[in-house]
C-alpha cells in the first residue's frame, strides 16, 4: 500500500509539472529559472532536515558521488529537456523522455547485474507504444530534415543523463545515505552547477513578479522537486529502477488530462487506445505473471481449493 501511495504521488505531481513549466518560460532564461527552482527546493529541504535533526554529515568520498548524481539528475537533465522544448512540442518531449524506462532497465542490468523479468520488457514496450499512439498527430509532424532532430537529440541526451543519475541514486542509497539528506545535498550541488551554467552562458539573473510565475515556481520547487524526487527516490530504493521508472511512462497521461481540462485537448480514438496500451503495460511491469493469472476467471478458486484436496 505504501509503494502504491508513493507511486501515485510521484505520477500526479510530475504529470502536473508540465503545465506549471509553461508559466516559467519566456521572460526569465531557462538556466536562471532552474537556479531559482532548485535553489528554493534546496532551502526548503535543508530547513526540513535540520528541523527533523536528520544526520547531514557525509563522508568526503560520498560528496563526489552525490554531486555527480545531482549534476546528472537535477542540472544537466533539466537544462537539456527545457532546451529541447524550444524545438519540440511538450507532447514530443514527453514521448522521448518516456524512453528512460528502457534506459533504466538496461542500465540496471549493466551496472548492477540485476536480472530483469521478460514481462518488464514487454510491459515497457506496451507503455511506450501507448504513448506513441496517444500522441500520433505530433509524431506524424516529425521531420528529420529540420530542427526536430536537434530537439530529439537534446531530450534523449537529457533522458540518458537522468538514467545515469538514477543509477547513482540507487548506489548511494545502498551505501546507507538517507533519501532526504542525499536530496538536500544533491539539490544544493545541482543549484551550484546550474548557477555556473547560467553564468557561463551569459544569462542575466532577472526575476519575474508575475503571479503565475511566482506560484508555478513555488509549486515546482516544493511539489515538483522536493516532494516528487523524495517519493521517486524512495521508489527506486524499494522497487528498483526498472519498476520505479514506470512513473516516467505514466506521467504524460496526467499531463494530457490537465491539457484537456485547461487547454481544450481533443480526445480521439488514438487517445483511448493509447491509454489502454499504457495501462496494460503498467499491469505487466508491476504484477508478476502468477498474480495476473489469479485474476483470470476460475484461476483464484483453483489456487485456493488445491491445497485442501490432500487433507
């Protein structure tokens, strides 16, 4: 039940951040907005950790690992994804980013030697196929002869960066670093990396006083960063990268629902088919085959009555 709650919170929050990000783009440079987002998140998380008197000291050898995780997961990942949306629609970016599920499965096998059940590969393929069907109109508009190719390269690079960051997060958790202290240090290091990137890019640290910018910044910092990364890293520790990262396949569906309510997104047959494929993939990834068989008519009764035949 606790895993289900963590899963639900992560999907709902990250699914809603796509709409909130729209209010961050334009007046303030991307790198600067990210500095504000992760800087505020770091302040909030450090205040919470100190209030709870959590142990914040890390061995010097671990600071490098946490800093590298932060650069990959917080700084480079988000910067590349934001830049990619200059060339791709948010739908196309979400589709490309959902490939992190497969990247995490492959990286888990490469870095940890963990065997992966065949159903997870099938479920991942169904989920990504469902998102492709869901956004079929956008896919038909993709042309490799224009800047869409650059956008795809950027978003896939950001996705790969996030996947490597996920592997480091699992490694750090297995070495006994608490999730909240790791995120607090990570967001601090991520903010420093983004600040350096903004300065090297020649960005001016301007700020927008528009209410929409301020409220979206607060939401992205508190919910989209502090809470969502906390629940997601908890899932990484509990369920492993291949299962936890299925949130990356599901959160675009939340984004579509919000787009329907706030932006007048038009539902089509491909929308319904896409949802069905993603839900089927979700069931395969999260549920062992023997449990799925028990859900079939007549299977549960057979499992219950067999042990009593010999008594």
